[in-house]
C-alpha cells in the first residue's frame, strides 16, 4: 500500500516569513494529493489539492508543487500569519487516501 | 445539508465492552471511510467502503468491524474495547475513491479504561 512520509514534524516561523512542508510517497499509481489543516480539537479541513497531471497549483498565500518523477510534493505558505498556526497533513490517493504523520506549524508574532 | 454526522462525540468505555460509532452522510457519496488519529501518527485508515454492500480493510482494521447496508450510513463497531483503542475517530466521505475531496465528520473522542 501507499506510504507517505512528511517532514518536518514541527516548524516554527516568524510572522511574515514562509513555511515549507515536504512529503514523499511510495506508490507511483497515486494520482491525487490533498493537504489538510487541522486546528486543535477540530476536524481536518482541505486547504489545497493537486492532481498528477499538474505540477503546481496556487491559491492566494498557499501553493503546492508536485514532482511525480521523484514522488514528492510540497506545501508552501507565504506571508505567514498567526491564524496559520495548526497541524498540516499531506496525503496521497491510490484508491484510498493515506496520510503523512503531520507537521505542527507555529507562527510567532 | 448536514454533511458527515458522527455520534457520539465523546464516549468512555470499559475494557471488554463493545460499542458502535455511528456515521451518516447526506451528500449521496459512494465512498466512506473511518480513520483513527493518535498523537504523532497522523490519520490511519481503519476500514473503507466504495459503495453500499462493499467494505474493505485499511491499514489498522484489527478489533473493528464495519457494514454498509445503505449509501448514507457507515457504522464502526468495536467488538471488545481495549485501552489501545483510545483515540479520536473520524468518519469521512467522498463522491468516489478516484481522487475527490474527502469530507470529515467532527470526530468521536473515545477513551477505553
């Protein structure tokens, strides 16, 4: 089955700086790569996703890149704000969605 | 439109007891799944279903049963609760398994003592 690895496990950034989270996956058949944000005590919420026929996707301050050859994809958050503090999960879909272990992002004011 | 509804939100069980976590969705989604979330381990897939009458095992199925008699409902049964099953459980649904947005329920916090 699919194995998703996510790094780093924790990330502390100064407000206004950028944050980058990286994930790798094992199954070349995976074709859908979503990112979820989870605040404390809440359910995971989709923030952006990318499909295997696209290399990059951007939505305001959030962007995701995908390298299918290397089997890795990354989340980029620019101009970070305190409300970006949360746990972020990457995932890969090879018919069932497998998640990385999560990255706890803390934005320092 | 309620989305994905899970009950109960909180539950304390004694070791050896059985219980059912309920999950219902009103979006006519074919794909439903159950995840458990433990600190530092992300979300791990327990069981999933691609349609009524069809279920399959995920990454951590032991100690859990599921059924899918209707499109709307996907209950998760703990057969004989163990402390290792203390976790937060999320039900999720999607239009299909082919790579569509998955919508999560609000979660069920289960403690086994």
